[in-house]
C-alpha cells in the first residue's frame, strides 16, 4: 500500500504516519526529516536546504524528487510507503507519478488532514521529539507516559526543531496554501483524494484514516 498524507504544517502527518506505519508494516518517508538529516550531516544538499527550511520556504523540486526516488527503491519500501510532506508542489506530484510509473508502483490513496490554521501555531510551538529515536510528543496533547522519559526507547533527551517558532510557522502556512493546496484538486481529479477531520483527537483521526484504508 502506497499513500500520501497531505496537510499544512502541524496537521498531524508525522503523528498519523507513525501509527499507520506500525499498524500496516509500511515505511514512513518524511522529506522534512530527510532534509533535516542532511543538514545535520553537513552534506551539500543539507547546506543548500538549511536557510530555506529556517525561513519556512520550500526547497527546489529537484532536491526532493531525487531523494524520494532513491529512497523508494530500497527493499524496506517493497511492502509500501507513506509519503509525509511529499509531494508539495504540482511539479513534485507529476514527477512522483512518472517515477511510480517507471518503477511499476501505484498510488493507493491520498489523505488530507483538514485543520484550522490558527490551531496549527499552537500545535507546532508545543511540539518536541526524542533526540534518540525521533518519537514525536507535544507539551499539551501527547506527553510521554512517564514524565521526561521516551515511551519508545527510554531516552531522557528531547529536542525541538529550529523552524518550530511562530514566525516560521506562518511562512510555512503561506507556502502550503501557495504551492501545496492545489494538490487537493489534482488528486481529486485522479480519484485518489480522501480527507479526515484533523482537528479531532489523535486516536479519532487514526480511526478515520483506518476507515479509508480498510
Ligand atoms: P516537514 O518536516 O514536512 O514539516 P511540515 O509539513 O511543516 O509538517 P510538520 O512536520 O511541521 O507537521 P506534521 O503535519 O507532521 O505534524 P505533527 O504530526 O508533527 O517540512 C519542513 C521543511 O522542510 C519545509 O518547511 C520545507 O522547507 C522543507 N521540505 C520538506 N519537504 C519538502 C518538499 N517535498 N518540497 C520542498 N520543501 C520541503 O504534529 C504536530 C504536533 O501536533 C505534534 O506535537 C503532535 O503531537 C500534535 N498533534 C498531532 N495531531 C494532533 C491532533 N489531532 N490533536 C492535537 N495535537 C495533535
């Protein structure tokens, strides 16, 4: 099963991708995560991406299309994948269609997480993750079962993203409406589009997604 999760910053794409991944045994592919890894590793891609990410702007299409194409060829994607944060422009969507075609793969569903923009600022500024395994948390909506200890790996170190401040979030929202929102019509016309209420509680959003997938 190959899926796309669509939605503005903070909509819950990463949160829901983690759940779908463990339930269905398919891989979560976050282009944001891949780019942040490249920044950390100091690669040429990372050097080019850093300033754009911190300004809340999109990186050029060529940069992410190549990364995704190489990543979905790996054996762990044979069972399927969830694209979290890709495609983000009509150019990326048509490159994806072409690459899936060439690799003999299909796109099973596109699911939009519909949310209220103002709530996204609160969600993002309260977000943090485990420094060791990357498990995501929120100050108010998703705390570890034991205070200060990661549920998944037991680490006590947590981190916040450099682009998770109010000013950058507003720039990211703008980039979403300018470049990514047109994908809703694109996938609707291709009969792949579905949506869920991304403002519901995390478990309820997961249940609505399951209804679409089963
Ligand atoms: P990326 O990492 O993809 O960030 P994003 O799209 O802005 O999405 P987020 O990760 O911020 O949000 P999310 O929807 O995953 O929400 P989450 O589940 O964490 O991209 C970062 C940057 O990289 C971009 O700005 C761009 O520069 C670059 N980039 C990446 N891909 C690119 C591409 N394809 N092309 C060009 N540039 C690209 O949830 C947020 C918080 O809310 C969490 O704390 C969570 O616990 C909580 N939460 C989740 N769901 C709920 C709920 N239902 N109720 C209450 N709280 C909830």
